[in-house]
DNA sequence: AACTGGGACAACCGCTCAAGA
DNA sequence: ATCTTGAGCGGTTGTCCCAGT
């Protein structure tokens, strides 16, 4: 196997970084910044490739890095996020200030190993079901009810997400649930899988995924659905306070007034934003089915 | 004391994607 | 439209340390 293209130069050092190398890199970055990583090694006097410098800075030397054990809150958040977005470590890391994707990935992998080795352990981080889907039946019922609401509605679902997303807190007028990435349309637990496939009305309502990628200020969106917020319902790996407060913050930014937390009226794992007459005109142009959602019949 | 296996962390590799020429 | 280049990402491997034997 050949080296990566950026590391083909001779005399490029590899392996662990020495304190001297760290010092050189830190001194260079803190005084000059890092406009182009490929230029950093030469200018900083390092026998490394730019890629290696970048990684060292991002994962270790960055001043805002947070080290040490993960807190319980962080653990829960990681598990929640992972249950929704999978192995998208950078995405998960973006929700844990000071933590790097590499660190989270390492943590997850060692945790997985432990879990596999001791499958029946009752201690440690909660399982996905404990966190997200304590009541699968009600989840599915709720989704089915959503579809019934849509099908009973006389409204025509014509709206599609605005590709200029970012101007609105909830950039999509889509009133239905969404998950992120490959999980869109699928709600899965150990017993069942609910898929939007075959539910044509819901399918129709789901936005085309790629339209949102990278276009939305994630700080203004509920944390688990970066770029994927639904105007009507957010399906979220819920169950811990960190998530709740974060979503609440998003909500406050949005100046909307009614969140109904999952555990109270809906299956855990759901945030419901109910239609509210007071919010008329504050929403993005929406052609939702009439009535509140999903509680209307 | 020496060895070994596993955990934690660090670094590398190959790939994709976006921006610019 | 195509090519090149650099950044970023996720998977994988390497290294060190430590507890157990």
C-alpha cells in the first residue's frame, strides 16, 4: 500500500508526536493560523505531512479541546445521537463541545466491545430501547395515526422543503416526522420496523434528503436532526435532560410556544409541537393538513 | 520478574466532496 | 465539463499502559 498522496514526500516523519513537534505546531498555528494545512509543516519546521499536522491539532493540540472521561450526560447524548445518526462521529461530536470525533469514536468502539462481551449487564449506559422506544406499540400507533390524519385531510400536500433553508428556524414546511440520513422513514427497534415505504402519503411528505445537507445552522435546530427539522414533529432520541434542554433552547430561539414533551402525552422519543392559533403567521408557509397534529382526528 | 491480553488513546489510510483552475 | 487539490470523514491499525497470571 502506498502512502497517502500528501505524505509521499521523503523524510516525512510518522508515528507519535514528540513534545518538540507539538510545540512547533502550536507555536506556528497560534501565531499564523492554518490557512492551508499542506503548507503548515514546511512553515512550522516539521517533518510531517499537512494531514498529520491537521489531525494532531484538531484531535489533541487545539486549545478548546476537552479531555478526560466522558460524563454521564455526554454518554447519554452520544448514545442518543448514535441511535439516530449512526456512525457519523463528526456529527455527534458537533453536539459535544470540546470533544472530537476521534475521541467519541474511540469511546464508542471500546464501549461496544464491553457491551458485546457482557450483553446481559444491567449497569452502564442505557440501551437504545430504554432511551428511545419504551413503548414500541404506541410509537407505531402514533405514526399510523399521523398517516390517518394526513389521509383524512382535505389539504393537498404540495409543499416541499425550501432549499434556501437557514432563513427559518424550521426550514421545511413539511409537517411530518423525519429522521436523519439513511434512517429517514424508518423507525426501528428490536421488535419492529416501521417504514415510510408503502405509506405513500407520508412518503410524499418526506423531504428529499440531500436538499438539506449542510445548509442549515444546526444551532437553531433540535440537536438530533441537524438540517432535518420538521415543522410539525420532531422524532428525536429523547430521554435525557441534556437533549431536552437543548431542544428547549432551540425552541426558545424559534419563539414558538408549545412543545409537548414526549413522555407526557406521546411515546417517549417524540417531541411534539402542536399547532397553535397563536403561532399563525409565524410558521414558514405551510400547507399542513388542517387541525392540530397529530391529535386531530 | 516476565509474559500476556485487553483497554484506551493516538495516528494513519483511503475515500468522498467541494472549490477553484 | 473536467481535472486538481485540499479538507474532512470514518474505518482501521498502532502504541502504550496496566492488571492479571
